[in-house]
C-alpha cells in the first residue's frame, strides 16, 4: 500500500500570508485617496484644454476673435459668446500666464484666438499639492497641449 503525502499549509505559512494581506490592506486606501484628486485635476486640465480648442475653432469658423477668460480667484472660466460658466476644482490652485494686454485685473485674464488660428499664447496651470498640469497655448499656431508635471 502506497501512502500519499498530505498536502497543506503550515501554521507559519498561513500567518505570513495573513501578515502580508494586512500590510496591503493598510497601504491601499491612502493610495486610492490621493488618486481621486489627481484624477479630478487631470479632468479639469482636459476641460480647460477643450475650452481653449473650442475658442480657437470658433475664431476660425466665425472669422472673428474669440477668448477664453479665467477668473483665478473664483476658479471659473468662460468662452466669449457662451453664457455657460465652467467651474474648476475648489482644492486646485489656478494660475494664468498670458500677454499683458489680456490681463484685466489681478485675478482675471484671458487667452485670445485670432481668425487665422493664432493666439496671444499662454499657459494655464492647475495644481494640487506637488502635482500640476499645465495647459499650453502656442502663440503662433494656437495649438493647445496638456503637460503633466509629476
């Protein structure tokens, strides 16, 4: 009669697995908690980029200048000719770099697009903590690009 070896786990192996699972359980929630704000920040950067692209498209299609105005204190932006006001995340810090002629007050600035597709150029920076997304507008071509700063 042949005896088969019994298979199973030792108590030490079971305790080791439980200890590893406990460590993973303790580390995962903070990782997901910070991910929500980064996701929200990236979505806001995409929303600003989409607004800038829409303003450029309007300028080309209508053959007249179009602007995207940003209120950095209220964390809102609006396209010229559009009554809708878009909100940015409250926890984000917002800054705008643009031509001096497009700065109307300390907290209000705009990026202007021309009928040929060009613009005044500029950068809208959205940041939360150490993470930042920059939405760049090329002055010559009006091209809009999102840059990620880890």
